[in-house]
C-alpha cells in the first residue's frame, strides 16, 4: 500500500517543471489559470504535446488521456482528418474568416439536422455556454415569460442566470423535493435566485408540482438529460417531464453540450426517444475548436430571424422601439468557417467509427469494475455512450446530485493521483471520455495501471 502523502510525493517528484511553470503562471494569471476548472491542488500538470490518445507533459511524462479537453476531442489529439479539413478550408477559401454568410454554414446545418431531427432550424454560437444563453433568451422571447427552471446539480455555463445550485452543499440546499436556489459564485445578483427555479432531478412528481405552481412565470425548463455527462435520467422521468412541459406551455431545452455525439450520433434525445423544443450543442462538434449550436422548433428559432429593423438601424426609428421587436443575437465569429470545417470532418469520422468508441468504452468500464471487485471495493462505472465516471460508493444506484455527493471522494482522489503516477490522465475527480483513437492497447495499459493503483490504495 501507498499512503496519500507517498502518492503525492511521487507526483511532485515526477512533475517539477509543472510546479515551476504553475508558480510562474500565477504572476500573470489569477491562480495561474485562465479557467477555474483547469486548476487542482497542489498544481495542474502542464502539458506540452498531444498525439492521438496521449498527452505529454513538460517533464516528459506520457499519459493516456481520458479528459480529452472535457470530452471535446472525440477524435483524440491532432487527428489527420481535422488537420486536413482546416488546411483545405484556408487554402480553398483564401481566408480564415469571411464575416459574411458562407456555404459551410448550410452544409454543417444540414449535417447536424440529419442526426438531430428535432432541429428544424439552427443558430451558431461560439461555445456551449453561449448556446444555452441564447436558447434561454429565445424561450423568453417566444413565451413572453421571464423565469426559467433548471435542475439541481446541472451545469449550463458560467453566467448568472444558471450559475445556481450546480454543486450546492447539501446542508444548505433545502429539501430534496423542493431544492433551494443556491448562488455558486461571488458577483451573482440575488435577483436570479427569484427568477431561476431549481427542480429535483429524477423526481418527476416533485418537479411537476413545482412547475404547475409556477407555470405562468416559467418560460422553459433546461436540463442535462444526463447530469454532468454521466448520471442518466430515468426513462419515465424524461417522458413525464416532456408531457408536463407540453401540458403547461413551458419549453423543454436539452443541454447536450456534453452528450451531443458522445452518447451516440443522435445524442441523448435519440437514446431516450424524446423530442425537446430546443437543443444546445458544443464541444465535440468543433473538433477541438470553440463552437456552439442552438437548434429546435422553427417557430421558436424564428424569434432570432433578422427583420427590416434589425438588419440596420433605421434613423427614422429609435433603438428603443426597434429593440422591442428584435431578439438580439449576433457575433462576428458565429459560424466560423475554419471551425465548421473541423466540425464537419469530425462528424464524418464519427459516422464511420462511433461503434468502435462505444465498444471500447464498454470494454474499459467492464475491466475497471472487475478490478474493483477483485480488490473488494464497492463502486460503479456510471454513464452512457462514450462517457462514464468511476464512483466509489455502496449505493446500488446514483440518480442525482445528492446521492452522488455521498460517494467516497477522498478515496477516488487518492486513486486519481496514483493513476497519474502510472500514466493515466484525467483531472482528479473528473469523468472519463473516450475517442476513436482509444483502442485495445490503451484499454489494457489502463487496466494494468488500475491494477497497480488499486494494490497501493488504502
């Protein structure tokens, strides 16, 4: 066995340049990072190269990468199809950016709509966060109502309206059947606690009761069909939620930024057989570049269509009067041609290789579960498609944020550092994602690393 301190000491010994770099980074960036999610104690590993299923840090250590940029790299690092698509776009078009409409916008839209028939029209954004923000604005515009409902434990981006009850402490989260709206960040206006209603995930009766009470105020319910990318909704819950939102005139938004093209080519909505009113996508569809999409029912999407007033500001009308008739959505980089080329290339590869990713994921999950059982440790590999999480727990089933919080995070964190020392990378306590370039060798190497790590675990 190896103590936590011994595992940490080995980590420090293997990554001195990462430590040095992290210290220097703090002089120019708050906390040494440009996104809080990239940080972990004692310091994040600084990567220098990526290739296929692997990352290489600046100390020369090699890792099988299961973070994959939080699931974005469905084809792994530096895939030739994406590289070729980017180079061809720039050479053929002669520019990185038109700032005008272009053919790839329509080509990509048709491909997305082929796999997501719920999308009758789409709009491009620059990230999944922007996509959820736009979807909510469309819901407000379409319904004329100005509150939303989200689920406890679900993340939809880092802006005020949804940065509530994402990871609330249980002792401050209110009753399980009627969660409190808990602010997750300094700087969030308490106004949003009154205008963002928090619902209990996988509890249809309680969620429906809240929605019925507040139906006249709620424009939309937004949710991750699979919480955090790995805790699935129950089928009956999804069917019931779709029914009650239709009954009450509330739009249903599926945030598939994590699950789009990772659960399957049609995302979670295809797996559940549920048609949402709006869907948001991101991550995978950019092939490693920033992009987002909002798609859904034509009537809802048409709230964003340009009008004679929004094409240009007419001097005969005040901006105030025009604003009443226009849902504002714009962005110079929306539908960026280089990114859409990368995204199309990614989808074309997935159309041929998705089954391989799903089979490989099942193989890895099965092997990990068997090793834990061999070592007498209760756990579950929770997730669907090409995403899962290793949850050390005695519970038979994890259905929501509160049940997940009862897992043994201390043991999982120790395991993650042991695995880092064995060359298996994900950020400690994070989920696993696989790609088309993870294969038999990576699975066997990972299982061998797990055997070593579990034998040292105490």
